[in-house]
C-alpha cells in the first residue's frame, strides 16, 4: 500500500513541479520578454524601420559579419532569449543559420558580459573558480571564452547556411519533379 501512495504522490508531484515552473515563467520571463519586445519595437519605430532595416542589411551583407557582429550585437544588447528576434531582419533562408550562431554564443559571452545570459553564468563561474583555485587570472579565460565563442558562432552560422541552402535547393528540385 505504501508503494501505491508513494507512486500517487510522485505522480501528482510531477504536475505540481510543472505548475511551479509555469508560474515562474508567467511571473518572471514572460513579462520581461514582453517589455523587451515593446522596447525594441519602440526603438525601431523611433529610429525608423527603414533605417533599422538598412543598418541590418549592411551588417548582414557578408557572411563573416552576419555570423559574428550581428549575433554579437543581438546577444549583447537584447540578451538571451530576446536576442533571437534580430533574425527578423534577415531573409528566411538565413534565419536558421543566424539562430544557430546566436544560440551558440549565449554562453561564451558571459565571461566578459554577464548580463547577456545571467541565468547561465554558473557555467562560466564554475570553470573560473577552478582557474582561480590554481592561481590563474580569470581575465584571459573570459577573453578566450569570447574569442572561441565568436569562432564557433561563425563556423556554425556558415555550416548551417550551407546546409539550409542545400535543403532549399533539394526541396525545390523535388517540388519541380513532382509538378511534372
């Protein structure tokens, strides 16, 4: 009988934990995202959507800028998870690669700019604590995290763009073949 009671309590406990997580999202992250989205849209309206689009087009004209500077600005200014909204300034075929490069950068940036992904700062501080324990400075570690993060986001962005373009071409060929 105790086993059934424990099983029932565990079953309900799972839903209680889900409810607590949901309540946390509704009271913490969702209002933050709504305010950030409103602020970003207000800035875009204030500056002018045409100017913002022109600036974004200049920043994303070349793949090296598209997968380094543009995601860096997104993560630095809008932080995680709002940074992914910068993808709205890109053509559909480049959005998956932008997302991939930005998502790969939200951890490496925390060493120098902890505001960008404060929820995941524990990853960097855990490594940094080990570095401090052996008497080394955390500054070079933070800089290396950032530089490796930039290299990784460039690599992931370029590879994902190549894969996306291949898939688009493949689907287009399949559609044309099916139409004939």
